[in-house]
C-alpha cells in the first residue's frame, strides 16, 4: 500500500506525523496572558492621563508617558529576542515579566511626572521582552503547520488588548484612582509567572563555544530606532517635517542603520542576523506586510473613534466599544485562515485577500463625510478588520517559517519591531495630516491633535470643526488605502514554501520543479 503523495510544492517528512502536546492550549494561555499585559499597558494610560496630570502636574511632558513606553518597547524587543536565542527562552521570558511587574509598582508609587516617565521606560523594557518572548515561544512550541489551530487565540488577545486598554484604564481611574491602572498588573503578572513556571517546557538553546553578546549591534539598533520614533513623534507637531531637527534625526537613523549592517556582517552572534533577510524572500516580504498592517491598525484605532465622536455624536465613554465591529472582522477571518492553513498547508491566498480587504476597507472609510451613518461606518470597519485578520498573524507565521529555529527569537522580535514601527510612523503621518486639515475657525486656538474638542464652540464654529474632522479622516484613510497597495504588491510575491511539521525541524525548502517526462 503506497502512502499518499504530499502534493505539489510540499515535501513529505516524518515530522508531519508528530502531534503537538495535548496540554498546549493551557501552556499558551499563560503566554497569552503576558502578551495581553504588554498590549494593555501600551493604551491603558490614555484615559487615565487627565487624572494623572491633575495629580502630578507636568502637562508639557505628558506625551512622554506613552512615548517613553513605546520607545523602550521597540528598542528592547530585538535584544530580548536575541537573548532568548542565545540562552533559555523561558528564563528570558519570565525575567521580562518580573521587570515589568517591578516597574508597574514603581509607576503606581511615582511621586512626580518625571519619575513616572522614568518608570514607564523601565516598564517598556519589560514589555519588549514579553512581546518578543511570547511570539518566539509560540514559534518554538508550535510548528507552522499546526499554528493555525491556535491563531484565533492570538488574534483574540491582540484584539482585547487593543480595545480593552482604554476601557480598563477609564474604569480603574474612575473607581479606584489612576495608580491602580498600574497596580492591576501585579496579581495578573504573578499568576502568569506561576502558570508558565509550572507548565512551560522549552529546551535550552544549544550553542557551541563561548556565547558572545553583540553590544555594538544593540547600541546601533537602539540609536536608530530611537531616532526614527522620536522623528515620527515630533514631526508635524513639535517641529515641522522639513525642520533641521527632523532632518538631523533622519540622517542619524540612516547612519546608525548603516553602521548596524556593517557590524552584523562580521560579528559571531549578530543581534539582527542578516541571514534571516537574505535566506528567503518571504521574510522581508512578511516584514512589509506587518509594517503596512501596523499603519492601518494604529491609524484606524486612533482616528475612527474620533470621527464617530465628533462627526456622528457618539459618546466618548464608549470609545473603546466603537471599534467592536473591526474586532469581530479580525477574529472571524483570523480563525478561518488558521483552520484552512492547518488543514491544507496553503497560506499565500490569505495575505493577498487581507491586503485587498485593507485597501478596499480604508478606501471606503475615506468616502465618509459628515452625513455617514453609524451602520455604514461599522460595515467598513468589519472589512478593515477582515484585512488585519487575514494578514497580521499569517504574516508572522510566514516570517517564522522562512528562518531556522535557532533564529526564531530574532525573527519574532523583528516582526514585532516592524509592526510597531509601522504603527509609530503611521500615527506620525496621520497626525500631521489631521493637524493640517483641522485648522481655522473649526478648531479653537491652541488645540492640537485628535484630542481637541468642540463642545464649547458656537454653532457655526462647531459645524466648521465637524467638517474639518471629516475632511481630515478622509485624507487619513485615503493615505492608508494607498499605503495598503504596498502590502498587496508584497503579498503577490510571497512564495508558498511547505510549512514545517514539528518544532525543531529546519525550514522546508521548496520542492524542485518536476522534469517533464521524456
């Protein structure tokens, strides 16, 4: 009796027959809890900031409470990923959680805005390890072929983190005080540590010879990321896009990136191994997909609630729930894509579909004027959510399947980094477009950014402000649709290489084309 053929473009291996441990869902719950904590704290302080400023002062430095966290998270993510590859991933993961919890307590005890910013930076360092460690552990525990079964769990956690942060921050601040927005991390984090300590089993990395840390790579990469995020944060708000400050930051970022590439070519254990970019074209293509998806995701979650509050009169108290249609679209399509990928081993169609949905959804959102209904907006949000569901987690799987297991931590950290950088750059560009469109009589003097309200304006000025916001969101989502075309182009060039069948196996190579029979 002959065994079935593996099919075109797929190589049969004995690894495919092996099963994932039966308790894997319980293990993943602990990992997902840490990922949820890191995502919640990126947004939880937003609704608490007015109360924080009223208590601590420091209004001029308020933005750095968020920027310091995201900057530290982005800079530390590749470092944690590489340390996990060099040493024990479980140890690095638990260490980052402990650092996060200690910093959370310090944030709750902060006596001034300056100290709060310092402690938020430390908290961001821990969050970088939690995010990088979570995706690296998923990559090490689950073969890509089986990962689709659990893709819905990851998508659910990310959606809850995206929507739950503002809601939880507002609830805790209103009922217990803003300091509990940080203290709440402690009991949840301790449960996560105990859970992972007992259930998580990851073999230690096996390295021959002395392990060296790429300190120069860490320095150059941290400097380049800092320059990019600072330029993205300040451009169009604190300084003009063409100012010498922004140009200097851009030049510094390029110089440090060049120094990083030169360093990574010659060190024994590079922080960002260049082989993950040159080994197979799927990895850089997945990086493009993740960057563009980050732009769309962050832009939609920031400016859709603003549009619905200002133009459609929705309540600010329910701002987090306004994004529920997008979350539903993400969850449905993410689960569909995961199940189909696991059953068939096929996946190229999903980033293509996701990119199409993103472009169409953002394009439809750009057509909304001052008379768009909430049902219309919700329908368009479902389409954008479907695009992120088809694209986001599938791009992570494609990227991890294109590298060897020894680089899974660096690859996972890089994918997180690209998504976060896409979000930061997207927010900067969108904020500049918003500030340029919402001007004149429609906005009170001195109000900048999306937080500017219109409740105290006259009827005529309020109507002008509403029109300005509608025009600004039109420009933002039209730009998002145009950027989405880059993701569509990248998805078309992805090559459907066979998915690995078990943890620890080398990435499968595409099957050689069969020769025609003579």
